[in-house]
């Protein structure tokens, strides 16, 4: 089955990097189709109605399932009038994946502020896709060839993250992560490292007790379920090359603790993966880049990585099925 690539914000770099990704992947790779306005692409395009038709044209033209814009897009100038098209692109891609017509959904970057101006009621892609697919607890993973990270708390203030961090949140996050590593990443016995919250992982309680009162009890529950967790590890040393050899994913307690190391190590090839959905969803690990849109200089590396990882995960899930 092909992959479905969403429009993203039409004023951003999504269309440009989609074309560059097609040119880089049009032979020898799982095909993808784009749900977008066909007129936006500076390459050979073939309008299709059925995702099954993508494979037959992908080597010669970019397959596009049309999604009409309300107003012409202008690079670098987002317009909330086009929010319905952006949302429709996501909805249709998710529906195709739920129906088994595409192997995965890859989402181009959206402008949340632009969607909010049009009444969009979700914090972002992840929450919207969870609602569309009926997933109760999505989990965000950032993955690259150098590192995989999962934050327990995500887009909240650091103060709120401390309040939201509980034994139950850690246990549920790790359960979903372990299941995804086994099913989609084909890792039979995942090695999951938990970061400590405090400096030096609390230094035995001298620098904080959350490691003892929250993280350790969660690890006891997970180990009793047969999940291979270690830690809590001091976050300032667990991302060194030697340390990374000892685990398949680092589960971190808050957003920046997870995202700073992976973006420092491998920003170009980082991929956002949503775990806990009944479908596969990946996304490039960058935004709309309105400042460079339309200049032909956008780097497609992260989108290519997102498409390649989506293809790998789809193959693993198909094999498991």
C-alpha cells in the first residue's frame, strides 16, 4: 500500500519538500500520494482517485488526490481561509489509513495559529489524529538513526509537567512505547531507559525525591509486567554515545529533556512518530518555515526520513498482521 502525505499549511514549505522527496524516492521506494491542490506542484503530476493507482504512476509523476484550496496560497503568507482544506487533507488521509487503503499517514507541517483562527479545536496534529482514530492515549516519539526519545509530559509548562508527572502516566507511556517497539519497530525485547527528573537522578534523595516516589514505583509495575526498563538515569549522562548503546529508547519526564538531545544530535533526520494510534503516523521534525517558503531552499531530509520510516513501520505492521 502507498503512504499518504498531507498538505500541511499551503503557505509553508510542505509542497516544496514533497516534490523534492518524490524526486529522491520515486524509484526503489514505497510510493506515496499527496492530498493537496495539484496546481501547487512544480513537477509532473498525476491526479488519481484511488490510492491503489499511486504505485503505477509514482516513478513518472507525483500522485495527487485533489483537495481544493479556498483561496490561492502565497508562500510565507498563511491564510485561515485555507484551514478547511488543511483539515480535510488530514481527515481524508486518516480515513484512508483506517480503511486499510494506505499503509501510513505522513503529515506535512501545519500552522496551529492559523488553524486556531479558523476555529480548530485541537492542540495539534497528534490530538486531532487521536480523535479521528478513536485512540485514547497517543504518545509522541522522536526517532532518528542515532536516538529514540519519548517524553511523558509534552506541550505543557515545566511547572505543569511536574504536577502532571505521576506513576500512572509513566506506566501508561512506557506500556504504549514497548508495544510499538515490538509491533512496529520489530524489536522483540525492547530496552527502555527512564531518565531521572532531578539533577543526578536525585542523588539518593538529596536533590529531589521524585525518582524514589514516582519513577521507581512505576518501574516496579513495569518490570512485573515483563517490560525491560532501567533507570532512573541521570539525564546529563544518558545521551553519550556509550550510554545510547544500552537502550532502544529513552523515556524522559518532560518535553525539553527528550527533544534537546535528539535535535542536537540529528535534527536533519529526526522524525516525529505518534505511538498508540491504530494507524501509523510520522511527520518531519520541523515546522512550516514560512520565512524560507517559496525560495527553493528548503531541506527535504526530515520529510524523506519520515516517509522512509513510515514505510519501514508499515512493512513491520503488515508482516505482523
